[in-house]
C-alpha cells in the first residue's frame, strides 16, 4: 500500500510519514520544495522514501502526484489558504483523501464545493481527521444514538492548556478566529452566539470550568449524520483566550515543531452531550495523550481504511466513513480512552 502525504515537510506531515513507516505502509512525500521534503524524510527515518514535487497551482502535476497512490493525507495548513487545491487534485486523480483540518469555515466549503464532484468521480473525501474533528464526530454519533430523536448537541474541546502548539496550528487558529464561529440551528448554519455558555465539569475533573463558544469542526460534521435541531460548540475559556492572543508577530515567533517532552505532557479531551426531544440526556468523551502524535495515527488509519476497505463516494464525515466504536477502539492501544453514559 502506498499513501501520499501532502505537506510532508511540515511538522504534522512528518509525523504522518513516520506513522506510515511504523506501520510498514509505503509513504510518498509530496510538496513544493524537494530539498525540504528530502530533509523531512531523513529526519523521520525514511531516507529512502519517494519524494515528489508538485505545486498547488499545477492542475496536472498535483493530481499526477497522487494518481498511483492508494490514498492521500493532506497535512498542509492553514487549510483555508492551501487546502482546496489538494482536495480537487485528489478527486481528479481518483485518490481517496483525508486531511487534518480543524478549520470550521474551510471544512464547510469542502462539503459544499466538492460533494457532488467527489461522488461523480467515485472518490471518498474525509476531512477533519485530527484529534478534535475525528474523535469528536465519532463520539457525537454514539451519544446522539442514545437519545434519538435529538433536540440539540454540544461538542466541546476541553483540553487543558499545555501540550504545546506548532506554528502551523497557530496560523490555523488565526484563520478560525478571522472567519468567526458557526452554529447549526433549525436546518441551517448561522453565526454562533457570542455569549459564554454555562460552565462544564469536564470528565475526570471535580471543578466546573468556564467555556466559550468556539469554531469546532463538529458543528459542520455532526448535523450531516445527526438530525438535531441545534448543534453548537465550545472550548475552555482560558484556551480560547490563548488562541485569541496569537497576533501575526507572535505567530512568527512560534516554533515550527513541538518538542517531544512537551507533547508527551499534553492531553486532549473531546466531549459530546446530546439532549433528546423528550429531555433525556447522554454524554460521551474521548481523551488521549499527545494531540499531534494521535492526529498522525488518526489520519493514517483513516487513509488506510479508505484504501483497504473503501467507503461511499462523496465528502463524508468521520462517522459516515467509519464505524465509530470500531475506530475509537482502534485508538485505545495508543493511550486513548472513551466512554458514553
């Protein structure tokens, strides 16, 4: 099996290449700079890996870089700036596609723009296969099934500050703030309310923490497989404040990578809470260490499953492309735990 990684010279892309090699899957490193790609291959212990140069503006060369691969993982963010040409090239090359975006506005455009095109080409496109969008969408499906018919769903990113952030993440978060947050209500997406939500007691903690409306990918993905009146999202207020402080000069000073020891001390936690029309409630959560490392695991496994087993053609949410419980159970040996109550 051969899986292409676009943006392989970046931090997350390099982790995806390393994960492919760990699993004895042949990586193909794709990007705009041969020297950077070759250096990235050496850095992650894949010096013999194939490198292909393809520019985002090349409508022939980019699809050709993917066409003989079994799937492509796109790790080149901010996706708002650079993501759509890679999606288009994967569809043109008839190559199953996943990416690691957490950018709500970009994610919505992928569904709106490429759904019919991917379906007609017979290609499965699964964006948002990162530590927030993938597990968040999967656990939301399992939670919603407990209380159907569903009135509303809250998806919340309750990770603690810490664990580090790369320059790519900083730039993606700047894109998220620039576009503003959405919520889904009564059959349509609209600008989210600015007022803070009620405090939440995160799973595994005893004290309530304030949370703030935030643009999470689940607002775009969950309504596509859960018939809820409303879907909204939140993040810890202290984390939102940290992201809001990322001015251009600060972003330029953020390191391109996050040190292994910092990543090891980080922990992410996605929680979904669903309320049924009858007032019944269910809650589920997924948590794990090292968000960057787990993002590589999630994206690579998502691409591998598309290559090995296929999925329906079109743009799909994680919960539409994969069996939620089975995928979450796959992550357990990597330190992930999950529960629905």
